[in-house]
């Protein structure tokens, strides 16, 4: 038989149960460590960054790298290849990549992605960026730039020059050298003369 007394007890139990259930997902910060019924891997014997620990004399867990350490991705076995500057401090004279069709085509793709927005696809310096803002990219067909050695061009691409930003973080070393090869091809095409056209074709060129 359900009496008023049992109904009240049932209600009380329901409220207490709900409070306990909600209490378990409480969002209130507490200084008390939570009770871990199953600790799983929550607690591990390890040091976290910036913690203190008695193991080292200075009491820090964060250690400095051993002097002379070089991060793997920053280790450059061939300084001249990666910087465009040789051991003698001069720009590398010749592009180290094989100057074949694959290199030039790779250079063309990368040039059109990374350089053409400012320098336009011919390299004359009238890309879409300078059309919108006052920013004058160099004309790659100027005598002075045609006369730069390959390593200097590579260096300009990598480090930038005056108002041009460097692209060493966006473009891999190999692709930068490929761009140098393609810039040479552009410059060559710009300076072509009738003598460059094969004799049998000359009559067809107006
Ligand atoms: C965001 C626009 C921009 C992009 C992208 C850009 N350049 Fe430039 N570049 C410039 C500007 C501006 C100058 C002129 C810098 C100056 O003289 O102040 C310049 C100058 C140059 C010069 C002449 C340097 C000299 O000695 O005067 C070369 C060579 C060159 N850029 C090559 C490249 C190549 C190759 C790429 C693609 C990897 C590239 N640039 C991408 C804006 C750009």
C-alpha cells in the first residue's frame, strides 16, 4: 500500500539521485583532486614543461638544448645549395640543378604561382598586385638583373630584397633553383633575336 510517507521518501530519493548525478558533472573549479575510481593513464610519472623538479640542480624540468644543437630540419649539409652563397662568401655562379626540360617546367609552375602575382608571367613587373597597390617590382629583363649570377637570383627569392619579401618558407630549395632556371629562360626569350630562329624557319617569321 502506498502511503503518503512512502511517496515522500520516493520524491526525496529522486531529488537526491538527481543532485548526485548532476554533481558528478559539476563545472565548478575545485582545489580538491577528483576521486579517480579508474585512474587509467591520467596520472603518469613524467615532467611537464615549466614544472619544477629536484632532479636537476637548477630545479627546472625544461632544459636548454645542448650547446651546438641543430634542429634536424635546419641542418643544411650543403650551405651553398641552400643559401646561394658559397664558402668564399660569393654568390654561387651556376644553378646546381640540371638545366633540363623537367627543371624548367617545374620552375614555370612555381614562378606562375609565387612570382607572377607581382612580377607577371613574363617577369616585366606588371602583375595584379602592383596594379592594385603602389609597389613596383623589378623588371627581370633589365640589364642589371639579367647580369646577376644564379646564386644572387636564388638569394633574392629566398631572402627578399628591399621591398620584396623572401620566399624561403613557402618554396623549397629545389623549387627556388628551378625558378632561377625559369627566370633565365624568360630573360633569354625576351632577348631573342632573329639569329636564334633556326635558318629554315626564318622565312616564316615576320
Ligand atoms: C609580393 C610581391 C612580389 C612577389 C610575390 C615577388 N616579388 Fe620579386 N620583387 C618585388 C618588388 C616590389 C621588387 C622590387 C624591390 C625593390 O627594389 O624595392 C622585387 C624585385 C625582384 C628582383 C630584383 C632584385 C634586385 O636586385 O633589384 C628579382 C630578381 C625578383 N624580384 C624576383 C622574384 C622572383 C623570382 C619571385 C618569385 C619567387 C618574386 N620576385 C616574387 C615584389 C615581389
